[in-house]
C-alpha cells in the first residue's frame, strides 16, 4: 500500500494545527517517535511534555493542563492508554469533564510485530462505556488528519483511535466530517455493511466482490462510535433488512455491540459481526495478514454479508 | 535539610483568629458528618489548621469569581476529607452555609467527594486517591506557560502515598521544576485499616521526597505558626516543587477519635457527637 500511515497523517496534522492554535499542548509517554507526536515536539518543543513511561501520570498532567486552559493531546499506545490509565480517564477526564484529547495509537492489531500484549482489541468497548466520552476512529491517514482540528475545537473528552499502519483508502475526501454523523460511502439495497477504521477500505472491496454476485451492498462509515449515528443505521436496517458490522476490535462491545444496541432499540434487524472473535490474536509478519488470520479478511466480510442476507425474514 | 521555620513574624492576632477558624471547621465537619450519617471525620479533623491557614489567609481566591483565571488553585487529593473543604468554602462565601446540611442529598451540589462541576470553589474533582500531585503539575505548567502568578496547592493524604501515581507525579514535578506547586502532606499516620506504618510503611518519607528532588519542609501540622511559615517559605523556593510534611493527629481535638483508625470513615452517633462538640467547645 502506498498510502501514508494513519499515525503519520495524524502526527503531521497535529504539528500543522499547532501553528494555528497556540493553546494546543502535546504529551507523550516515551513513544513520540512511534506515535509521531514527534513532528509537533520538534516544531513546538516548549509545548511538548514527555512524561516517560507513565501513562496514568501523563493523563493526570494533561488534566491539569486542561484545567489551566490548555488543549492537551495525550499520545500513547492504545492498549496501555486505555487499560493502564483507565481510572484517570474515567475519573479525571470524563467525570470531571476536562478537555483532554486522547490520541490512542497502535490500535487494533496494527502493532502486529509486538504481539497480543500490544494489541488493543477492547479499547472501543471500554471507552464508549464512559459517560461524557466521544470515540472517533478514522478510516485512513487523510481522514485522521482532518479530524485533528475538529477534535481540538470540540469542548470535551475525545478518544481518537489511530492505527500504526496505513489503510486502504476510504475515498471520503469530499464528504464533510462531523462528530456523530456517519457517512454513506456507497448506496445499496440488499445488505448494509457498517464499518469503522481500517475495515472501511476492506468493506469497500467486499462490496465490489458482492456486486460481482449481484448483491448491492450499502457501505456506511461510522467514524464516531459514540455518539452513534443510530438514525442512519436504523434507516439502513429498514431499507436493506440485513447488516454487517466490521471493525478491527473484539466482536464484544465495540462497533458491533453499539450497532446491535441501536438496532434493538430502534429497528430490530439481522446483524452479523465481523471482528476478533473474543480471543487474543497472535504476533504476525504484517498487519494485513494478521487481520486476515483473525477474521477480518475481505472474504470474511463477504461471507458475513451473505449470511446476513440468508437470515433475512422471508416476505410472506 | 529540613528548612527551619523559626522566625516569628505572624501576629498573635492572626494566629488566634486562624485557630478559631480551625475550631469552626472541625465543628462544621462533625456536624455535617453526624447529620448525614456518613463521611470521614478523622482526616477532616487532622487537616483543620492546614485548611484554616490556606482558606483564611494564604490562598488568593475570590468567592465572587470562583472561575477567576488568576486565582490560586487548591486540589484536595485526599478527597474523602470533603466535609472540611465544604465547611471552608461555605465560610469563605463560595456557597450558602444553608447548603451544608443537605450534603449527600440527590438534589444538593455537595457530593460525597468533591466535584468541580457541581460545587463552586472546587478546583478539581477528587475522591479516588493519588491524582493530586500529577494534576497539580499540569496546572503549574499551564500557569508558567501563560505567565500567570497563581500557585497550585495540593493537600495529600499519607495513605495515598502508598500508590504509584503519587510518585509518578512527584517525578514529573521535579523534571519540570514546577516551583509554583506546593504539596502539603497531612501525615496523621492512620488509614482505614490501621496505622500507616503497619499497613504499608512510608518511612523514611522525608528521604523519599528529597530523593525525588523536592524541597521538603517538616512541621507540626497543628501549629499554625509553623503552617503559615512553611507556606510562605514554599513560595520562596525556586527551581523545584516543595512538599510540607505536616505531622498531624488523626481525629485531632476529639479525645475518643484521636489516632483511631475506626474514625477514618464512620459518623458519630448522637451521644458521641455531643461529647465531641463539647470537647471542641460549641460555638456559632
């Protein structure tokens, strides 16, 4: 893939936006050369704070900076940020509603080479359960860059989930980004694939495959897991009758869980979930083949769509 | 070195006024905890002189402008001593004293532990222990970046020093040389399950803070002259943060509560409340 990495799209955009907004401060936990907050650090060293390998402390320091009127972007590996600093995030960011932005890099399986200790496959579930939290998952590097000013200018806690690597292009450059508003990337009436993050590009390929079999799949990109665009999802359920949720995350509690909740409350419909099947993954040679090995292949999305269509209630 | 705090430049009038304030804060705290049937008397009473010195002398705050950007900041890291914070804030005029008896009611702004969004004058939400120092570092950095002269004060409990986040924050404070951060440790040596030195010893505690590159002042936390002078001295120390290690007595001022872990988080019954207030000298 020739596209730049999602983390690089984010890192470069953060440094650019730092020029526009002098209130932006950036913190990292000894991973700036990995998260690529280093671009900001190089350009604005007086507004960059390296806290060392102490993610809970980093979040609390960011809370203090936010209380003092700054807009802190906290950078770390998603697995460590979402797990080790969870109490800080729950109490001092969400409950105290401080204006802290959590940039969670290396999410999903994207840290393929470091193995399951470093994979983040439960972070969406954890973060979206927190009151006051907004959870955003960009689909590619260009989209990650576009979110930086939006996240910075939104007043409140945000969890911005970023991949280490690149993703297949989502092709959404012409569509406006707005927190809480999903994007319809492709129209279709037979089935709806609701995708987030790196699974958006894969879902577009799955739609191409399905089209060859005469199946018109609607593709919804849900970049904001919370607040969820339930209206868009329920309308798709009404119009297509079957859905697939696709995410680089556990099938429990992430996008699939959120979509299931929305459907149960708004428009009960058939749903198949594509995600990591409630297991720990393994170390892999590259992110793409690791995703393929753990149920996230294009063919897995295609198969899920076909299952969902087969499960549609028959019209009497 | 323990920095000497021996020069007597605070007037006797100020000291006796603050002593009376401390007595009022103790009585308010016990009354609130007794009325509610819940709260933490021991750690409220141990902090009374420290809170009186801060809220009635040292802190540059204005009840008419609780969000004034240049105000001094106060974080009650030992958030379970919320009763004495609420007593101090109400007596400083941040909200009516009539609110105090409603503490803990669903409609009342006064939460079990301090909530910055609900109670005027509370600079930071607290309750789960350990966060004060690290958050204080962020506030101190923000002040420095904006060239504002406010100071950030953090009142720390001894039990919470058993948790790693306190020391992560201590390292960060030293790295960034936030001399506009003052921590005060209410070192009463008693926690919920027993004596701190039995549950998980902190000693040598002065050495620990020094090893973390903090300036350390050691005082008797019930001696108002020492409390005031330490707070003043901390403002004059440059290039590093300061911690005032204040030796205190848990439940100070009520004979049957003193040094007893039982009174960490138990409300007195009617008879105990009457005895406690009699010992403290009932007042308006």
